[in-house]
C-alpha cells in the first residue's frame, strides 16, 4: 500500500509517492507555481504593490494537485486503488479570504484587482503596524497567552494579516465569509469539508489550551474584529494525523486518485518533517533549512521562551509541547546576493567549472579559515523572526575593504545565519529546554556541506542529516498512513518510514574557538541594532516607504 505527501513550498509544490512498508520513495514530481511569489504587481496589472507585500494565487495550488499526483502515479506504475491516503503540508501563516463555499475572493471578477483579496504568503510583512498593536494591547491587558509566543506576535501571523485586511480593505473583510489558512483551504478542496488543523491554529492563530483569545481582546484591537473567530473561523480544530475526510468526486477527477481515499488533516512544512527524520522525543532540534530556517523542538516541559514563534501542546508530536522558532531569511539571503551583487567574472568561472554560482562560491569560501575574510554580518535581510520578532529590521555587513571578494561575503552571510541559529539555541537552553544535537533537513542541508560545517562549528552541536531530500513530503506521506489506519500513531510510522543518513557533521574545535569570539561581536551588534540601541534600520525603512509612496 502507498500514500502520497504533497509539500506546498514558497515557489513550487511537490508530490511524493511512498511505500508504507519501508518508506521507499517510489516517485516524485514538482510543479512550479505559474505566478510564484507576487510581490511587484498583481497578475494582469501594472499597479505596483506596496513594500513588504507577498501574495500568491490559489490556482497555483490546484495546479500542483492536478499535475504532480497523476505524474507520480504514472512514474511509479502504481494504480489509484493502491493509494490509501493523501496528506499535505504548507508554509504558514499563509492565509486567504473566501466565500462560504470556499471560493477565493480573488477568483471573483469584482475582487480580482484588489490585493487584499489574494493569498497573503507567510513572508508578507506589510502587517507590521497591526502586529505592533496586537502586541501592545496584549501586553497592556496582561493577556496570559502572550508569553507562550515569546512575548511578541509576528507580522507573519494570522490575526496581523486579518486586521490589516479589515483596516485597509474593509469591503474585502466583510465580503469574506471565511478567513482560512491555505493549508486548510486545500484540504477543503480535496474532501469538500472545511477542516481547521490544530497546528497552524496553535502557532499562528494564538490558540492555547483555553482556545482563542477572548472576544473583548479582539474588540480592543478593533471593534470590527470582535467576532472574527465565530464569524470567519472555527473553534473546532482537528489534530495532526486525524482523517479530515475522504477524497471528493471533483478532487478525484483532478488528481486521478480514487474517490473516498483518506485525506489527512493539514500540517505545516517544518512540523511535519520532525517524525520524518525519526525524531520522536526531546533533545534534538530539527532545522528545516531552505528559503528560511524553521527550528523545531519537543519537550515534556512547558517553558515560556523569549522570542519563540510559539509553544503548543501536541503541535508537533502528540503528548509533547512543541516549540517553534525560526529565521525569516536564509536561502533567500544567499539568493539575493547571487542575483544582485556577484560580479560577472564569478558567473563565468562557475560556468567554466560546470557549477551553479552557489556551488562555486561555497567551494571558494570553503578554502578560508574562520575569521580570514574579516567580515561580520547580521542576518536580517528579510527581518527577524526569532528572537527579536521584528520585520522592520534589515541586514548589515561590516568589515568590508577594497580587497573584499564575493566568496568572502558569501561565507559571511552563511556565518550570520549560523549565529542567528545559535542565538535561538541559547534562548531555549537559557529557558531550561536542552538542545543536545541538531538534525538538518531541507534543500540547503542537501546541497551545501560548507553551511553544515559552519553551523556545527558555530553552535558546537553535532548535526545529523535527513535521509530524504523531501522531508516535508515524506512526513506528510507518513501522516497520510496514520489517517488511513496503516499505523496507529505518527511515532509508529517513524520507524519504518522515517529516514536518517549515517553521516554526522562534527564541530571542529579550532573553528569553534574562533567563532566563539566572533559570536560575541555578533551578539553586541544584534542587541545594539535589534533592541533599540540604534533604530537606524527602522528610520531608513521609513524613508524608503515614504519615498516609494510619494513616487
């Protein structure tokens, strides 16, 4: 018997066909989103979007289902009757306004030209003013749930985006019968039933043991938001691994799977990866390394960790408190540098060596010893998710001279993201949540051995590696097996279906000593620019916004 996991990423979606007996990955297929990340203007429009916007088109998600699932069935030579379950994972918080029947408002002609009618991707940071008010009101009221989220709510999260819609486009807010995570919307399309998953509700929509925040809190933010949960969301939440329903007729036609195939409750891409790398208990931090970094830990203990994205009971594995932290720019930073700042001779040299530019710069950077380039960077090109939780921060590079070369900067940027991860680990350990080792998954972990060695040297932790290049999709396939009744728990599925490589990356003691010195300087810069010592980054951002608005 087989299951399918579908991983919806930032630029594309991937389906993975898996044998439930041993986790063998039978076939995979990728579909690139036609509209990708919409951050300049809406499709068919030349009206520029404001700064910090990041939207997506829900049609791209349907096209993933319609293209990748038939492809893996063909490639794997597996019939629809042999597939017992399907599950998905998603970026989060990625949310959209829809009609009562699930139709996205951006599908309707009357709203297609309104940016707030489209999906707000996880890295939509334009709701920072709303996030600031959410934090200020919660702190002033002494809301008990606030410390569970590190004391600060992100502009990336659900109610920041919902409040932005209400205040900037009230007609869209009132036209939306439902506001929903894209993950849950896809499940709705698959089985015809609106099902909200407890994972995204817990980490991105402030649900704790007592449920959502009280009505009077939302009213204190904006009277129009007072009944947002009861009118546009749902208090009924489904747990990870549960069956959301059976595949509907239209979804069966779209995917080529049998009607009634078990559909699992949706999950988040980072969280679903944890059992896929056979982590089923405390002590191991799972880092999913890609465009951003997500840091996952489980513990039997409840702690309030400063700057964390959240702690949710059962949010990663049943029976444990699941902790999430993250860095909102990692691979995106390296991509920015390669696309915008690397001289032509490096492009030519990479082509001559038959390498892509990332591979070439990494190879050149690996020839250096720690500290040799004389540079230090802050990793905030896309703001800071943890531990400062501030989307208005920007990147910083110091120490450059006329002799600084592209590989020097590339290595400094990698080191900056490693220092950011060390800052997160320190917050956990200072709060009584031990981090014994790291398990790395995701595209960067697969492709960049220099990055892994730097992370080991900077953090002082050994790093184990995912045995699958498609950890989220594999984790989703495992949850599909649980939803279909093949296994009675995700822990039971982790043994035969999860994967780890034999390879272990060990810290190099001499490197670690140098990085300890550099990290001390990183922390000084981190606190000076990130904790109010010098708000120049925010002032510059304000000038940029004003100039763009005037233009």
